[in-house]
C-alpha cells in the first residue's frame, strides 16, 4: 500500500525495503519485532491465512480487467518464454498448477502445458520487468505470495452512473440501463465513457458469468515484492505480463478458478 496513489503513509525503511532491514526481531517464540528504527513498541501485522489450492488440480488464472487468462505463449516453448493473456480456450498452456512450498508462505505456479513455472526473467525486480516461464527449480525467482484481496461485485454502490466528471474509484459499483457495473480503473467520468462502452473502465456484475461473488487475488513476487501486472492495462489478446508495484488496480487482480 505504500506505493498507492494518495497514500496516507510511506515505507519508513525506504523504497522496496522490508521490516527486517530496520527492526530487532523478538516477540513470542521469536516472532514479530521488539524495536524498529528507534521505536520501541512496533505493531506486527500478520498476513491472513493462506488460500488453499489443490496441487493435483489445474487452475485458470484470469484478469479482473479483461477476463483473459494467463497463457504460456505457445510460440515460445523454452526457458524465458513470454507469459501473456488470452481468451480462455481450455488449452494446456492456459492451465496452471499451484503448489504451496514447504515451510514457506509462498507458492510455485507452473504451467500444465510446458511444465515451466512463473519466473522473474533473469531475476529482474524493476517496474516493467517481464514475467516469463522457466524450468522448475528452487529459487526465489519462482516464489509468489497469492493473497485474497476481496470479493468481486461487493464494492460500495454509488447509485446511477453519471458522465458529469464524477470521480470513480476501483471497486465502486453503479447502475446503468438496468444493470450493475463495477469500476475497474479509477477515473473521472465523461459523457461517452458509459459502462457499456468503456469496457476497460467497467465490468458488468449482473447475471451469470459476471464473476460477482468470486474471490479476487493479488500475485506478488517474494523477490522484490512486486505484483503480476498486465502491461499498459491492455485488454487485448497477447497482452504481455510484467511486474509492477501493487496498487490494487484491476490489471493486478486475478480470479483463480479450479478446472
């Protein structure tokens, strides 16, 4: 959250730094911290329980923004091959195994088609560094925190949609022409950006197949702590997957569905 727009707080240890770099470990059973940067009573906030995924099952991982799913590019069947989003077709290249790592709170996410795993390409940790698939091995490049971030279609209902320069935040819902729509990207409305026309800004939460009521997840790298993200917020087939500071925007939020 320290990198979100209009944040009321910042990372006191510096950009990308973690608590351990400025704290003295302590607390019950050696967990938590006794002091941090001169403060003697820090509060340790624990992660919520890990989600449960069956390592023997296949999953599809689909974008809240576009509805398109993570896809190991069939034309790049080698270490370092690109990961893209594409309409779900049921191919093995769009099916993923999600395996919790022993004694860690991270997961390994590996493709059913080529057996390779989601990986930080060459260990890159900068915003915009791409995500690839690489042969499975024990390295932090392939470790991911998969965290529930809410339920689709349950955001605040702001009433009827208006095109009169109204500021809508991610997750806000509006009604329009008898349907309910959820905001995918924060924006100030314009008269021609209706929920039915501006598909990059709004997603229907009405009717079957809308995804309403489904758990949403972020997928964040252990190394560098950046999120899987769709480059340029693209909603097109073939959009490239990269990493970026987690900002809670729809190009960083995923539905994970057992097949």
